[in-house]
């Protein structure tokens, strides 16, 4: 019986699935925003030193 109670405590102590899903979604959105900003930064730098016209 003690192992069952320990399992319940461990499950309750961990993050819920909803929190994990929201955390991963927020992390993914932040990563995409960072990649877009980085791509714009690189394109602006290339155009600054090597104009296409």
C-alpha cells in the first residue's frame, strides 16, 4: 500500500498535461519568433553589405 500512495504523491507533484502542453507551445512560439528575427537580421546584414541593385 505505501508504494501506491507514493505513486499518487509523485503524480500530483509533477506538472499537469495542460501545463506541459502550454509550456511547450509557448517555447515553440518563442523559438519561431527568434528564428524569424534572426533571419530578418541576416537578410538585412547581407543587403547592407551586398545590395542586390
